[in-house]
C-alpha cells in the first residue's frame, strides 16, 4: 500500500477538496477531521474503495541500539 497522503485543492472559486490516498477504513476520516472542521461545512463526501478495507494493525518496533 502507498504511503498515506492528504491532498488539498482549492479552486479559483474557493471550493476546497480534500482527497486522501493510502488510508484504510475510516482512518482517512480521522486524519482529515481537523481540516474539515477548520474549513467549515462539508457539502459532499465520496468514499474511496480503500474505505471498505479492514484497518491493519501496525506493529511498532523500538530499537535500543
């Protein structure tokens, strides 16, 4: 899977689009929540096919070397 990214586009008329890639399940909504709140009312939401994928548990490895 690709590295998770968030792309924000602003049209000449001021319309803002937030697009996510590389997220699974609702993690994209968690990642964009603060952006959406700062920008105002969300008019439409279109979910990508990745939204239906299960969220993978990430293993955190810490090295003490």
